[in-house]
C-alpha cells in the first residue's frame, strides 16, 4: 500500500500525521468529510485515517460507509481518538481497522505504529533516508529482469530486500524460492538446484525437478553464494548463460526462465582474488549490485523495524506494548553488532521482562551488564479470605 487518505475534520495534529506518513514513503492525500464522497482516486488501494467523531458519522450509515470504502479502495482504516495518558489500541473487522488512542507524551511511537499498520504487506520497514534511496533504486531494478547481487553484513535484511525485488517485479505472482548455499552440503546442493532422475545416485528412488525448475517464471534467491564450492560454481555459470538445466542422470537439458538474486556477506572481489570464487561467475551475477548497510549506520530504521518485530512477536498490532521514549532512545543509541537479528532478540527479551506491558528502558537487556542487573518483581497484593 503506497497511498493514504487523511480526513482532516476533528483530527488532532492532522498535518503531523500527513508529514510523518509522507516521510515513511506514502503518497499522502487530504480531504474533508463533506468532500469525501466526491474524492477521485488514481491508486490501486489506500489507507484511510479518520478521527473518532468522523468514524461515528460514517458508521451511522453502514451502506454509505461500505460504498465509500469501495470507491476509495480503502484496504485499511485507522480511527484516531483523543490523546490519553497511555497508548491504547483495538483491532476490528478481521484486522482491517485499528482504533487507536495516542499517548500524550509518546506521539512518535504511536505514529510509527499507524505507519506500519497501514502497510498491509508488512514487507519492508524503513525510516532512514539511505534505506528509502535503496528501496527506490530496488524498485527501478525490479522492473527489469537483470540479475542482482546483494552484498552486506549478516542480518541486514538481504532476504527481505530480495522479496521486495520479487514483489515489485512482473514476476510477483510467480514463485519466489530461496536456498541457503551455506546450509546445504556440496554433494546435495547440485541435486537440490538442478534436480535428478530416478537412479541418478544411491537413494534416488523418485525423480526430482530441482529448485531451478520449481522457480520457473519466478525468482530464485541464492543466499550466501560465496559459500558455494568451485566445481558447482562452474555448473551454475553454464545454467545462467544457457538458461537451461540438466538434471543429474539425464543428458537432456531443460529450459528455465528464472530471475536470479544472489547474496553474500563478504566482499566478493576479495573472494575472486583469493581464488575462492570464479571471476566469470562473479561478473555474471554482479549485473546490478545493491548494498545493505549495518543497522547502526541507519538509525532511522530502528523504530520502524522495532514496531514490526513487536507486532510479530506480540501477536498483532492490537497487542503491541508501548515503547517509552527512553526505551526508543536506548535502542537508537546502541551499536547493534548483530544488526536486525540482535534487535529482534532484545525485543523478545523485553516482551518477557515487561510482562506484556509498557516497555521501558530497564526492560531492554542489550548486553551482559544489563542482564546482570537485579530485576524487581512486580508488587503483588495479598488477598485474604474472609
């Protein structure tokens, strides 16, 4: 979803909502309740933000409300109530509507929750200018069929970006298959990629078409391609050049139409110079290189990613605990050597330590020093039987 319509009547800080969503990559539009029925749209789908008062007017005419939603192509709706002492949320209508009461002293977190909720696909969580530049470039690349090489530190979202490329491409409705070249033994990886005929080797009781043919007309992600053995690299090069695979035990090649994305956490030219990676294969894969940065180098992404991860582990947006401003500042000032995976671990620990309630600074256990601090038990009241 890339468009949001904001009905400004009785919506507190409507300009701030519009600015925040615009900064998060949305095409923002405004209207009033009186002009809502006459809004002309040119988007495929959109999100809708309204105040609680306007939502009640819309709900009073169920038929008209449904008609407006169809006309506006509104897939997700956010109903914003008055400010309160703490953030409260409620999801309705199969998760398509979010009722939210912003916190008086933590508008930034509330706004980020709304931005993430409106992104129905939840594919990418971004807030840093460098990441938006990368996504804009990736969207342009996605429109072509060129092979892409993604390079960056472990845990920086290379697979997420690969899925973004696939979903933004003309192949989006076709298969997306990922294989981790480092996780499969060399002896099995060839059979896994290219397939095999019955009796090709001991235990091959049934033929297998392999991942290349399974991904035909779609996208194949070769994760950690730098871990692939040299003999197999030569066979992969031939597949990419000829656009056909020959299953093990067969002499008949099979044509395939696959868009290949390769990733690595190493500097590939150094691997080539060291003789660990074929130079010809490197240039075949490196048609269009994209680089992901370490999380510490894009601190603007930390809060959007944190909100997405909290929704994932808390069981949905309505159950997200509020991150205090102090907690956000602690997350944004950390160096994150483990990148997004480390952030996910920290947030999972915080959910446990906070008991599902508001996450404060002391709930964020970033290192051994934090973990060695004494933990206060919540105060419990004794109930005496009378």
